[in-house]
C-alpha cells in the first residue's frame, strides 16, 4: 500500500476530487493548511504573504493504483499547461499496515 499526500491550491481541490472519483478512488482525507514552498511566500505589490492557504489531500491506495492517482492529481492540480510556482507537491510513502477502527480488521 502507498500513502499519497498532495499539497495543492484550494481552488484545485474540486477538480482533483472529481477526477479521482471518476477513476474509482473515493477515499480521501482533506485538511486545510497554511504554508510556503521554495519561493518562501508571495509578494504582491508592497504586501508579503509568508503563509499561503493550501489543501492537503491524504489517500492510501493499493500499490498498483499509486501511479494512476499521482498522475491524476498532477494533471488536475496543475495551473495552465506548463504549471506555475505554488501548484503544490505530492509525497508518496509505503504503508505497512492499515486497520479499520470499527472492526479492528487489518485491511485497506
């Protein structure tokens, strides 16, 4: 299993979730966050924004589905054709075990 964490622009959440759902990936946790990337914030005129609103999507998927999920998120979260600073990051890590709280079963 793989855990995929995607930090994306808030306005891209709905297109990403819609595309994932169309491909059968319905389980996702969404968390609002503030942060900054390599650009260290954003300057608009004389105003400097140190922390920019982002959304974090967290999913655990089977290994065979991981690349499809990542590619779907990349496609839908990218602004314009070539992308732009602040479009986000996607992190993937191995998950050894998952448990369902209500049943105590070891399952995804």
